[in-house]
C-alpha cells in the first residue's frame, strides 16, 4: 500500500525531556529579570561613577571592579543559558592582565570580552523585561482563560457589554463569553511550550552574540599551543643536553676505562696470565658501575616500573632512592591507569623535585602528594628546607615549568626564605591520550 504515513507517538522519555525543558525555560525567563536588574544597575552605576571620577584616579579601580562584576554576572548568564537550552555555548576568551600596580589596572581595562559583558548587562534588561512579561501573560493568561468558567461569576454583570465575546461578535451572552475564553485559554496553554522555547532562544541568542567570542578563543588557543610547542622543543633540548652531559661524565668515562683495561688484559694473557686477573676483576667492576649509571639515567627518563606497574609504584621506588626522608601519598583511582603522557609528566615532576630537594634544600623531610579527578592530576611536593626556590631563568624549576607547558600544565612555587617550599603541578587530562 502506498501513500500511507505512520506516525509514532512520542515515548514517555521524550515527553519527560520536553516537560523538563519547558519548566527549565520558565525558570530561565522568570529568574532572569531580577538578575538582569542587578546587572543593569551595577553596569550603569559603576560605569558612570568610574568615568566621572577617572580624572582623580579613583575611577580606574572603580571601572576595573565594575568590569569584574560584569564578568561574574556573565558567568551566571552563560551557565543559566546552557542549563535552559541543554547545549553548551561557544567558547569565550578573557585576557589575563599582567604586571603590577596601575599598569595591571590599565591592562584590565582593555579586555574586549569584559566590555562585551558590560554591554550585555545593559542591553539585556529590556529583553529580559519583555520575555518575563510575555511568559507570565501567556502562561497565566492561558490558565485563567481555560478556568474562566470557575471564576467568571465574580465579574460584574454589565448590560453594556465589554467582554471578549462582545468585542468579537457585538453580542452579549454568558455562554459565548465562557466558550471564547475557554478556547483561547486552551490555545494559549497548548502553544506555551513553543512560545517559551522561542523566548529562550531569543535571550540565548543575545548571550551567544555578546558573551561568547569563538574567534578570539580560537586565536588564544592557537597562541597557547604555539607556546606549548616552543616549550616542548626547549624542554626536549634541555633533556637531551643533560642526558648527553650525564652520559659523557659517567658511563662514557667508565666504558673508556673498561676498554683500556680489556686491552691491557689482552696483552698480558699470553706472557703473564696471573697479572691479568686483577685487571679482569677491575674491568668487571667498571662494567657493573657503568651499567648501574645507565639504569639510573633510564629511570630518570621513563623507568620500566612506570610502564609496567604505573605511577604509584614508580614514585614509591623514586622516594626510596632519595637521600632525604620522603612521605608519599598517592591517591589515584583504584585499578585504573592514567595516560602515559600524564604518568611520565607526573613522574618527571616528582623526581626532579626530589633531586632539587636533595641537592639544594637542606631538608630533613619531604612530603609528596598526588591526587587525580576526572579533569586533572595534582602533584604537590613540600619540604622543610631553607626555601628561596623560584622559577627564574637558568634554574632547574624553569625547565620543570617548560616540561609541564608541553602538556598545558601549570607549575606554582611558594618558597619564602627559611622555608618551607611548596611546589604544586597541575596536569590536565584532556587531550593527552587514552588510558592503557
């Protein structure tokens, strides 16, 4: 049979999602008005006050604080819009001010997204008022019309007309008035989900237009990736130089000595075998020491225990080798492995920190804490040494910061003179590969 269409009724789950979205839209439209009033007042008063007192420098911090307040209110609007629509908004980007004092305040004033947030706080109020009024009028008016028969008796009976039925037909009649209002109320209630959805889309469109800036966010992301690439190249070069230096100063010298001993053994085997035995024993000792140094160097790069058993056992082995007493606390998901890039970076952070503590800190105790959640791995190394560590160029911690930058991580060092020193590394999990 042709020309027959089969219409499938919406499932209970689909209806539940639609009902939930409708009530979220109602809450979004009604709750937006008080927030919009606060945002409008903050933006207008802060801008006028800051601009009026700018000549006496009081206006500078006032404007900066106003922009920060608008930024916080923009965060509220983004979250509520995503909650109401069920979809994520495009990305946005804020410039982080650098420097100190007045220069930092001036740089905070030139952030384009902050001014877009303030503009949204101003122009969104009329739209919030309109959507609030339409939402209340459509839903409450529709409910009132549908229930007109239950409360129409309370209206005054005017022989001169004045009801909706009279306006439409010119005639008077209680039954006609009830019928018209009931039908109109039913239509309004039936169409209220579409009206609410359209109002939500209108307000979300304004938020998408002013509170997001995908182009700026992508440019900032590209710049960040470029910095990460440069940091990766620099960290790789530093690692190779250090590895070459360590091999040249350690195993290479022992292998040269081993070669000389073996040549001496070869010369003495024919004429004096007894004198060759001490040289053989010395050559064996040199080979064992060279092998031990090569193993130590390989542990500093990526030890087999890290690949075989994971981050926890590898850090336990590193802590056992440290000459300073180490208290280790590794809180990772039981039975789960992190991505190799994450494990390697966390291991490198801890081992480098322990090396710096052993060489420079004059500490008696070092505490290592490693924790993970769904977004990041947090590594903290704390020692009771003399302090004074910093991220200055040419210091070991600068190379550690470069290594973290390759995975878009961050390093924070707090080390006042006299200690204690607290090193905190934040390693994101997104984009660093799958867990094994």
